[in-house]
């Protein structure tokens, strides 16, 4: 299933954001990312950069030679999350509570906004749409969907935190910080749905690098994140020029 070929009602609703009749709620959901996108383009991510996006072995390549490789890395993860939330919202699990159904309906637009922000800002430097694989998730059961959402959100938080040290531009780092705080809100909410009262529990996040003793969230580098995301992505992702992090 190609992420950029999803023809769901959610995607059609996304297109309506470009119409003059856009609703207040949808506008507010996208306005922040749109403004950040303008800032990113202004900072130098333009079509005339001549940035190369090589491919290998029929997959896509993340080239960490500069900040744009890091942004493409974030774009890949946002493609995954957006595809997941769109699928959940388009056919909610029968045993979802009303609150859970509303959450997944709303948060799909956060993830679509993140995905489209990177896609538009990177322009011709953006990697192609990834093919996802959600065969391990039972979308008919709330427990399975929530477990998958927890994995994606916890991984996303650790990924953004770990990628921060790879960025040179302060503008890009600021944008990443604004996004990771939203992902952390998602992660806390999902965690509380699975185990009420556990939204602030860091002890179970050691696999994502969290330090509960010092109340610090996890930070995983791309070489740790991508293998954890791999079961949900069919497209082969090649990594080059990633410096080891101590």
C-alpha cells in the first residue's frame, strides 16, 4: 500500500484545506505547520539546491551528509505515522470508545500535517512515498490499534530527540522540537488508554532510551530507530553518511 496513493475520505478532506471554504478547526490544525514550512523554505530548502536523492536496490536512500538527510528521515517516519492514523480513522475498531474514536480522527490530521509539511518544504529533495506494511496490526480491535499507536509514538519521540544532535541549523532544530512535543502528547494519551494513570511513566520506556531516574525521555539515533520501524515499512531504506554517535 503506497502512502501517497491512499484515497480515503481523510485524504479527500485534507485536500479541502486548500479551498476557501475550509473550516476553522481544520485551518487551526494546519496553520502552524504551514507557517513552519514557509520558514523552512526561507532557510534554504529550495528547488534550486540541486540536492540529490540517490536510490539503491530498488529502495530509497537517506543521505545524512547534511540537514536535508535528517529532514528526509523525519519525513519517512511521518509518512508511516500518517498512513497508520488514516487507516485507523477510516475504519475505527468496533470496540473503540467514543473518546478513542475522536482521538484517532483528530490526530490523523496532526500526522498528515507533519507529513505534508516535510514533503512541501523538501520539495524535489524529498524521498518518494514509502510502501507500508500493517499486516501485523488487527485494525478491528482497539487493543491491537492502541498497542501499535504506542509503538509508533514512543518511537517517534525517541527518533526526534535522537535526530536533534544531527541538525546544524537552529531553525530546523526548533521545528523538530515543536513536532516532538506534539508526538509526546500523543504518546502520553495512548499510554493512558492502555493503562490508566500511566501517562507519565518513564520506567517502561527503557527500550527507547528513557532515563526514569533523571526524568529524561529517550533519544535514539537513526541506526537504532529504523530497524524498529522496519517491520511496518516494505520499501527498503538505505542509510549513507551517518556518523557514529557517542
